[in-house]
C-alpha cells in the first residue's frame, strides 16, 4: 500500500457520504472545533501582547531612558552640552542631547501633585524622530513651545490631576541645595553641616498638553526648555545626563557603542543601556507573556487530545474496511499512514479556522473594546438610574485601565511566532493520532471478519 493509496483511504474516511452521520466523524468535527477555538485566544494573546510590550518598550526606550544614557555628577550645564556634541560625532550615534531631570511639585489653585521636571532642548520635539512619532498634542499648540515662548508642556495625567489646560499658569516648586565643599561628605546629624537648602518657585504658562499614550509616563512629565532648566541643576536628587539615540535600540552592537561612548566621555560620566535601566520592567513583560502563552498551549494540547479519542472511535467503525484492505494486501504501515493523515487534516482544519479568527479579533481589538464598553455602560447606566434615581454620579466602566495599559493597543502580527504555533499544533495533532493509527495498522483481518460476520 503506497502513499497515494493511504491518501485515498484517508480521503474516503473524511468525506464518504455513507458515514456522514457517524459518531466518530462528529467527534472529529468536534476536535477540529476545539482546536480552532483554543487557537483563537492563543493567537490574540501573542499578537496583542507583542504590540503592547513593543509599544510600552518603545516609549520607555525612546522617551524615558533613551537608547543610551550618560549620567554625570557635574552641576555645570556646559559639561552636558559639550558631552552631547562629542557623543554625536561617534559613528553609530544618530542623536544626543542634554537633559536635566528633577522631582518637583506642581501647583494650580488648590490642586497640587508630584511631577518629574524634565529640561530638554526645545528642538527635539520637532527634530527627534521618537518624539515626533510617539508624542501627540491633546490641547494647545506644541509649536508655541518650540518657537521660543517661555512655557511648559505637561502630560495629560498631570493636567487632569491639576485641573488645568493649555493657556493656564502653574507654579513649580524645587528644593535647591548648596554645599560649600561638595567633596566633603555631609552629616545630617552634625551641627557643622555645610549644606544649605532653599525652595525655588517658578511659574510656567502651559503651552500644550501632550501624551505618549502611556499614562504611567503621562502622569509624571512636565517639560521645560533646557535653558530654563539650568537653574534646577542644583536641586536635590537631580539627574544630569546626556540622552543618546542609535539606529536600533535592539541592535547587537549596542554594548560596543556603550563602550565607545564611555571612552569618549571619560570618567565623569557613567553610560547605561536602556535594558540595564529598565531590566525589571522589561523582564516582567516578557515573563508575563511567556506564562500566558504556556497556559494557552496547554489548552491547545488538551484540544488535540480530542483527535486521539475521535480516531479510536473511527478505527472501531472502520474495522471491516481495514480488514478487507489488509486481506487484499494493504500493509499495516499504509493503514496507519491513512489515519495519521486524518489526524493531520484535523490539525490543519483547526488552524484554518482558529488562526484567521484570532487575527481578525486582534486587528479589531480596539474597536471591539470600545463597542463592549459602550454596550456595558449603556446597560449599567440604566441599572444605576433605576437603582439610584439619578445619572449624574455614574462612573463609566473601562475594560482596560489606562494607568497600566496604552490608550490604544498597537497590534503587531508576529509571523515567526505564528508559524511556530502552526507547526506545534500540527505536531501535536500527529502525536495525538499516533496511537490510534498504530492500533489501526495492527488490526487482524481474519478475527475482524469472523466477529463482524
């Protein structure tokens, strides 16, 4: 019995009309449905988690820590500016700019909140590709800030907490410290402490409210011009650094570029890669994704086991045909190959059903979430009205908390991972079909014909 004969027999098993209502074929259809349904959430998890992780990582890498961050202890702004110019001349470095960051308190009326004050050159908001791509204006005009008018940009989260908008004025309080001898260690319990601390209050007009789509960052940042920020270099807990970008943050050449930058800038700077600064968060994202994918793979495995039980029933139903074929000279291996092809076909059918449906849901996930939120809030608002008698205090229900997720879920289709899932599903289907196929090949035709009459 050659491969062609095995294929024809498997085709007869799957598509013969005489057995169209058999319990075994219904079980096969159920196995296909189970495989397809189990693949839908798996494909969605891989696609959506990839987009979420890459989206958040892109914002952390490009806007928070940059690809490389050269930290300096000097309180001289000119040192940062000269270091940025030196870094730009290194081959492989696409951009470098000075940055001063300090914790501060922002106040507007009776409202106040903690912020991270970041002083950057204004031109990066129009010239830097990361800021141009990932930042968008919620209110006001970013061009007014870039044009040179003194003011500030605030994140969307800060504007909501302070209750301010573009055109309003806020006050920012820093704590400045001066030490008469900064090489002498300070002693907080010594009466001869040489550190003097004084508050610094500045007023800024809000030129625009900006957002990068990730509330964890939007709720912290308040941007001012680097020239205005020079006065906060002496503030407590100030981070003075040069932010450096390369062609690719995930390049294997990044460690060597880190070493080159360190050699050029010298011992006054400590150069860090983005993955060193955000290691815990990035590993947390990756481990969460791996755990979710592992759980879904177990579900796919259980779904593939259904093929085994369906094929066992199919072998029992086809015993007489198997006996006749073996009496005519069909080999046990050929019979086994036929049932392996049936199990493999079930895996293929499950893939053709589950993967496109999973991709469809993933691509339209933002619209589906908005539709679901609208429907849920419609009914919840009605229940709230009948229970309380008023609608003014109703708070809308959100399926995804923007504090922890991106405002819009970016969808990236990982073709490599999908191909791996496809091959794994087909492999599991063949593995589940192996025992029933071997059992079918070992059937004894004389015993079968004698017992079946």
